[in-house]
C-alpha cells in the first residue's frame, strides 16, 4: 500500500505518511476539495494525522465501532440530528464522509482522536474518557 495525501495503514498495521502533504499544505487542500467538495479535517499536522491513523488501528481491534453512541453520551444524549450537526461543526465533515457496514461514520473515531491530540476541548476530553470506559473494556 502507498501513502495517500495524509497517511494510511498498510496491511501490517503500520502507519505511512506522504511527507509532501505536510510540506505543501496548499496542494493537500486542493486534493481534498477537488475530490469531494468542501471537506473540513479535524487536524492537518503530523501529530493529528498520527492520532487519526491510530484511531483506525483501534477500530481494527474492536468488534464494533461504537463511536457514535459514545459521542452522543459525551454530548449528554442530544438528538441524532443535533449530534450530527454538532460533530460536523466541532470535529469535521470528513468524519462523516464514509460509513461502515452498519451505517456508522467510519472516520468519526479517527477524527475525534485527531482533534483531541491537536486541539482538545471539553467534548473530546469527555469522549476519550467514555471511550476508555466503554470501548476498551
């Protein structure tokens, strides 16, 4: 597997990066907006990208990704539509670009981790706390 504009996992679970994306941020932005329209990312530096890709490693270890349910609890059980809007605004639109086989956003956990490790806030801190309690037990 080759690295894309940000980073990705190879079949052995190693995180790979394209250094040109980190050097030339403008080209990276153009690659994203050219492909999917206006996309926001939780983080765009190496620390955030590493956390994002680590989120995919965690997903591989889990039986089912329960990130959406944990996000709802971290937001104190707000309604589904309000939750989605809040997460799009506070985390990223990229978090909802792809879905898993259950219809859950497959980039949500990685994007929350990326945001938490670059610009944490009360939501990401509560999400991490709940995630440790619920998903990793």
